[in-house]
C-alpha cells in the first residue's frame, strides 16, 4: 500500500511525486491521460517507490488509510470533476489536498461542501515552480486542521528547509491557504514589474549592455536589501545568449506579458476589502498594457518616445535604493491585505509565520522577509510594515533616491508605473490630510452623498447651489 496519492502528472505533479518519494514516502500516481503516467513511470520514476494507477478507483485502492491524495491539476472545473470522482470512493478520515492555484472562493465552497461528508479537505497553495516542486517548495495549506496534522510529517519533509525550519505551516480554516498563495502571487507581480522597471532604467536610461546588467543585478543580489530569488534569476537571464541569433535571449522575447489571473484576483479582493494595493495593481495594469503590442507600436510612431540618456552620477545606486523601497511597499501592501482578509474572513493568520514560510522555496523568497518575520513576531497587530522602525529607517534613508529616480524616469519618458505607484502609496500613507475632502464635497454636490466634518460629529449635506425645482424641470439649471 502506498503512503501518498497524487493526481496530475504535469510539471508540478511529476516533480512533487519525485520529491515526496525522495523523502521516504511511497507514492501512487494517477493521471487522466494514461500515456503520461506510462512515460513518467518508465522514465523519471523508474526504479523509485512510485506505482502507476489508471483510474481514481485504482488509485484509492492502492493507498493506505487514511488516504492522502494531492491534486496537482489545472485549477477550476477539473478540480471539481476529480473531487466528484473521488468522493464516492473515499472513506472516513481520508484527505483530499488541492495543491493547484485554485481561486480561493472555489476552495471556500469546496471546503464547505466536503465538510458535510466524511472526507477531509485541505486547500494548499504551492509556490516555487517546477524546480521548487522537485527540490522543496513553499507550501501554504489551509482547511481542516486535524487533517493537516495527519499530513504534516510528510509536508514538513517535502517543503523547502530554511534555517532548519520547513517552509510550510497550517495557515487557517477554509480557503486561508489559497488566499495566502494568491496574495503571494500578487506581491510576485509587483516585484517582477519593479525589477522590469529597474532593468529599463539601466538599459534605456544609462545604455547598459547585458554584461553590465548581469553585473549590476548580481551585485544587488549580494546585498542584504535585495538578495532574493527573483534578483538571482534576473542576473542569470541577462547572461543567456540566444543560440540562433547570438543576441541576449531576453531581447528576442516579445514584450507582451501574460498572466493566469492570480494578480487580478488579488486586486479584486483588495478592492472588495477596501485595502490599497497600488504597487500590485499597477503591476497587473503594466502586464495588460504590455499586451497592447500592436497599438503601442502605432502610438510610438505618433508620439516621441524616450528622450536621451541620463548624464548624472551614481544612478545605479539610486535605482537600487528606489527598487528596495518599492519592493518594501509591495510586501507592505500584501501583508496589509492579508491582515484585513484575516479579520474579515476569520482566517486567524499569523503574519510572522507567513513571512517565515515565504523565506524559502517560493518565488518571492528574499532576505527582506527575515526582518518581516521578526517584526510581526514582536508586533502581531502592526497595521502596516512601513510603520515598523526597521522599515521606517530603511525607507527614510532612501527616499531622496527613490524620488530622484522617478523624476529622472519622467524626464526621459521611461515609464516606471509601479515605482511611481509605490512612492505615491508611501506619500499618501504618510499624509495626515489628503485632498479627498474635495472628493466628498463633489459627491455631496452632485449626488447628495453627505460628508463628515472635521470639527463636529454627524453627517452633513449642503445645498451647494441655489437652483430651484422649477428651473431643474425646465432644464435650465446651467
Ligand atoms: P496544468 O495546470 O497544466 O494542468 C495539467 C494537469 O491537469 C494534467 O495532469 C492534466 O491531465 C490535468 N487535468 C486537466 Br488539464 N483537466 C483534467 C480533468 N478534467 N480531470 C483530471 N485531470 C485533468 O499543470 P501544472 O502546470 O503542473 O500545474 C498544476 C497546478 O499547480 C495548477 O493549478 C497550477 O496553477 C499550479 N501551479 C503551477 C505552477 C507552475 O510553475 N507550473 C506553480 C505553482 C502552482 P491530462 O494529462 O490528462 O491532460
């Protein structure tokens, strides 16, 4: 009898099966298309403690009880379909884990539906891509706590290990795990866009070639502020030469970013909860804008584009500082969103633990998560990371550079939407009075939406004009 079951043998499933087996657990696998199972078993799984099964029924029969079955299949309808196939086959205390990028509302629904059955359900975000799946991902499980305790010995071994602690923890009930994974991806969108902007500033604003870009990003990756997986792979990418054209491959890639929806979901949830996430939101917008390739090419023939090169000194270090501040904002926005969602939806998230399990295995793993983990450990109720003395000092010492980089970019017509949005986030957050008093006045003027005053309690409405009913009816209000 196998100790663990896995459904779905695409890149993630295959690698997770190999990882789980390497940690000493026997695995039974099933994939809808049998040829994939056969090629996996005869090649990558050859000689390993992994057995093939060819139907959900056969898989269930091959597993010891309580059965633990991880789904690594395309999110959406396929997950519902497979759960429906498994439900009648499973018994008391068996566990289904959905490890795909499922929409958190789907996970919440599945959790509710399965609560009414004997089957336990865990919705688990998995980050780290295919390499992480093979070598140790960051895993974000939520749902049935007792079921998590049953799979914990396996997950803690399979996860990335950082400073002797595995990058997995029980996050909360229902869809807490998939919600955290979604916000992880939102932060990922933000950081990727910010790095793209830094690349553009150095390449277009300073005229750096790919060797120089490689050197700058490699050097940044050695700093405490910017050391991270995304910085590391960016440095690598600049060195890769296209075998066909002998150009750096990155310059041969179409500048139209695609997306699978997690950034979008993050922004929609943030707007629903009333949490500002401008860096993340702008990153989603930037991908959308990039996809307007043909229209942009036409517009570039109508309007002037980039105007010259930056001639000043020390710009590379200023871009590094701006990048650090903006990345800190992306994390601050994401953490603030998690805090609000946790309160609203009763996830009981421990943000220090979230920072801890993101330190290894996942795409946003970075040195910056270490202070975050400590800050939230010391101050679990901190409302925004930017208020922590550590980040206050780190940002204030770099604000001049941050401002200057955006000023230079604006003068050169180099778009830096996420960097600008993050500075605006910081500047808005630190203002005690914003101009939305005027917005409230306008709303009351045209729609009688009322307003609050700064000098007395209560709700107020003003007749802003002296237009009488008769003139309105005759359409002479203007
Ligand atoms: P895909 O997301 O490409 O899904 C392919 C798998 O889903 C195949 O095994 C396929 O079986 C199976 N499948 C489909 Br499609 N419809 C099915 C159905 N109706 N019933 C049963 N199986 C069905 O695979 P992936 O890229 O390995 O990702 C798996 C999950 O992990 C996804 O939710 C993804 O978003 C998430 N994820 C991916 C990454 C990554 O880097 N790729 C990272 C983190 C999370 P078939 O062989 O019969 O078509």
